[in-house]
């Protein structure tokens, strides 16, 4: 069994702080369960472009308010507490944040925690070695 409290991640290598967002990575590839799980906070007033070309991501909003835009279709979706989106087609997307948003994110394949968004917002595919 694996357990932790989210606050135990503060200030560790699983606590990634960027100007627009903070991601605390609760479950990573090294846990060897086939997915990774993160709590990501998107800061109010920010504009964020993402594209997970190598991963499927499910995102569940547990607080805040913003707008999701599918960059391929232009369709917009209001994000509020209880809203989920699944990027099962590796969609390029944009998230505008009106009120700070707290999101629970699941990635498959799991991320290792060493990934960094490239200029297109893509995480490289890094496989955790045994």
C-alpha cells in the first residue's frame, strides 16, 4: 500500500511551480501502477496552452472557474467545480483561468516527474527504468 498527504509533497521534487501553475505529483511512473495522478493549481488570470501528444490525460475540476478551448475545433467549454475533460485524441487545448482552479489530473502512460513542457506544450515520453 502507498499512502501520502498532499502537503508532504510541498518543496520536494514532486512539487513543480511554474509562473502559471503548480503541480504536485502524487503518483508517478515509479509507483508502477500504469498511470500518474497530479493535483494541479492553475493561477487566476493566466492563459495556458497544452498539448499532450504522447499521453492521454483526464482532468477533473474540484474548484475554480475558467474556460477550456479545443484549439482544433475552436469549441469552448466552461470549467467549474465538477467538470471533467478527457484528452483521448491528444487534442491541443487552451485553458483561460478566471478564478484559481484546482484540478485532479490523470496521465497514461504515467509521467515520471522529469518531463518539461516543450515550446508546443508537449511532454516528452519518458519511460521509467526498472
